[in-house]
């Protein structure tokens, strides 16, 4: 009796699997290591480190099993693993780990816990069109409109910046009619540890343990990449729907000072970002 399904075939999901992509990744890693040796301070090179982390995560492999199931195998750093646990505790749907056996497949002992296999979370919003999915397409967009404000606010209230929140990492599950947020390989947790942000005069250390965000400007400074990343996902919204979306996010934020003037300021900053980057 077989112990589990067999692998039919595997395929890379990005160009990082190519020889050129791997060469670039190794160059970046080498540069980071050189900088660490030279200055003993990795935080000065957070940009390079983030790039390398995303490059490593991009080496995801799609696995097709003989039972028709699709799985995704990728590297998960200890930091990402910790953030994923926190995200799930917040009630935000994300990738579900596959714990079943696969015939002929084993993870090397030294990579146990770092190479993880995830179940298919659904269809990426970027892959959906009305022509291909019909009614499901509009259901997916309605799910984004309804749940994404809550998920964004929960993440940011907890101090988590996704860092890579684009159309490919917001997934629609047609079985449950829900959206999932996946791939936290570039995420940072500002709510649990002290960390650094780039500034004109070098990295500025910030502490965010057990305190509310001061105001919208502080949020925009720290969570800016999430706002930019999500703009193309919201391109289907009318101007009024878009304002309503960000008004909902603001209402859910745990800010030290909140009022209608600050809310309007936040919403119109999002409108500006949309006009500049979203469409």
C-alpha cells in the first residue's frame, strides 16, 4: 500500500529558478555577507537583505500530485514562521501547511522546519478575469472589498507589515468564497521587536511594543509598501468605493489620536497614491 500520493511533476513558479536568477541571488547574498564582515551591522543593509529574502522565497516549487492536488514547496525562515503563527492567531486566513506523506519525497534533515509544503490556497487575484471565471470573478472582488480592510487593519494594528502585498499574494478560494493573504517572506514585525527604518541620516531605531500608532503619518511611513502594493488590487473600485474602503481601514486602526479630520487626511493620501501608482 502506498504511503501517500505520488508526484506527477514539479515546476518553478518564477524566474529565480533559472540559472541567471540563481546567479543574481548568490551575488546578493555574497554582498550582504561582505557588508556584515566589514561593518558588523546588518541593519544598514536591510534593503539588500529584504531583496535576498524575497529572492529566496521566489524559489517556490509547484508540486502536482497524482490525486489532482497542487502543493507549493518553499523556504520559510524562522522569522517568517513566527510571523505566520501570529497572523493565524489574528484570524487572518493564509497558507495552510500540508502535513501528509508524499511518496518518494523527503526533506533533508538539516532543512526540516525550514522547507515547508503548503496546500493550494486558491486562485491569485492577478490570474482572475471575468472572461475566464464569470460570476466567481465578481465574487472574488466583493470578498476583497469586504474583508481586505479588516485584514490590513489587523496586520498593521499588530505591527506586521506584509511588505509584498500584490495581486499574486491575495488569493481567492472559490470553495469558501473567502480571500487568503499569502507569502510573508518579506514581512516585518514592528509590534514585537525593535527594528530600524531608513532615514536621510541613516537608520532610525523605533520601538513599538505595547503602544498604539501615534497618527496616520507614522502608519504611512512604516506601512507604505503595503499601501502601494495593494493599489492595483483595488483598481476595479469606483472613486467612492475606494474612499469607503480606506475609510473602513482607518476606522479599524488602533490609533492614539483619531478624528474625522485625520480620517479624511488618510483617505485622500490613499487617493493620491492611487492616482500616482495604482492604475
